[in-house]
């Protein structure tokens, strides 16, 4: 799996989280599998991804499942809309 990690955002996240190259590869693999699961236009060869990472398909699917669970949990905690403005000098 060839990755281009030269973008400013990639470099910022790698530095911020102290990511190793192996962790980045796991993140990319998980994202690709989850995209292929939910987006019929996106194609991912899980066998090839697992081979590239020298892992089993069940291991790679496990990463994807845990990444998806974390994403869902995080998205459900995000409050939508603008926060209410604080009113100064007026009692509610």
C-alpha cells in the first residue's frame, strides 16, 4: 500500500497523534473497508489490503469494525447547530 503523507493535514495529524507509519496504514485500511461497505461506487480489495499489511482479513475487518464503532460513537456525541448565545445582564 503506497501512501502519500506529504499533505499539511496528514503531517499535522501524524505529529499531533504521534502516529507511526504502521498506524497510518491501519487507519487507511480501515477507512477503505468502511467506504467500500457503505459506498457502492468505492471498491476495495480486502484480500489485497490484508496481504499488503501482512495481516489476516479477519484482523483487518476487526480494525474496520472498531474504527466504525468509534466514529459512530463520536458522531452521536456531537451537538448539532449553534450553541445558545449567553445573555449578559438579563435573567432568564
